């Protein structure tokens, strides 16, 4: 649906990528869904900032590597000038060198270009409705050493089993799947998940993802300071 006038309840998306053919493909993908509409396109961060000011989208689907102003700087500026607009990074880069700075800049989610269309649409909806999204591969990278012993200086403290459950929960595993992976009962997995949420002060899976994104990065920063 491209007529924004008749789509008042649609999630309004601004697509930012320096490749026009990719923008065309994303527009075609998103507009197959009645709850999504592409309100504009930009080829770099400078254009994106101007279009956000003019169009006020709900979600900015942002590439990282672009000319004039990259997606990282554009994300920082958007979070300062338009905090209600959520930035979802769509990129080919899957390592911490790119993930951590993007999340620290204020991105609400991170999805890879190699993902299928269904995953990209789900990511947009999750960011709009719940405020956060990490696809499983990215979440595993963020969580890579979250459960390691050196991470135990982070408060509140989780048990070894709770850290295992946390790692699986954040990548989207259900209680049944967690139970199968850890050779425990689904009821026990549910109890662990409930205890984790209570300790971390979160109410649902989206808040759990946001907590891990924020506190994992804070922990990394504390380690850097110690190493100096």
C-alpha cells in the first residue's frame, strides 16, 4: 500500500540505503503488507535527516556504509533530534565491530541483509510494537561472552543456569526449546525465565533484549576502562 492517506494506521517506514536497486526491492517487499508503508527513500545520512524532519516516519530502516554521512552518525543525530523515531539497522555486517557502535548510537534493532523478507518485516513490527529487535545471529554475537565468568561483576548476578537460559531466551527460543537444549523440563525453563526477568526488572522478551543490549555494552565499556 503506497497511498499513505488511506493508511493512517500503517507503520511508516523510511528506507535509507545508497543502492537504489536495493531500496526498490525493500519498498516492493514492505508494500506487500497492509500494515506497512514506505513514506520515502534516502541514499545517505544527510538525506535521511532531512526526510525524517519532513515525513516523521515511525521506523527508519538504515544501512551503515553510505557516502556523505554513514548510518552510524545518522542514527546518533536522529536519536538526539527525533527520539520517538526508531532506527532499525539493515546491514551486511554481522560482527561486534559494527553491532556495538550501532546499538550504542541508539539503534532499536539490528537485522542482516542476508535475512529473508519475513525476518525483515518481523523486525520492523517488533521495533514498532515492542521497541527492540535483534535477529538470532546478532543476539548471539552480543551475548558471546555475556555468560562467561569474567562477566560476573555485572549486577544483578545470575546463576550459571540462568545465564544459559538468558542466552537462549534472547535469541528467541521458547521455553520448550530452552528445555530441550538444556535437558530440563519446560516448567523449569519457565521458572528460570521468570526469575531472570524479576532479577533484571523486565516484564517481557522485548525488554529482556533491550536490557541485554544496554548492559552488555555497559559491561564492555567498564572492561575497556579497566584495561587502560
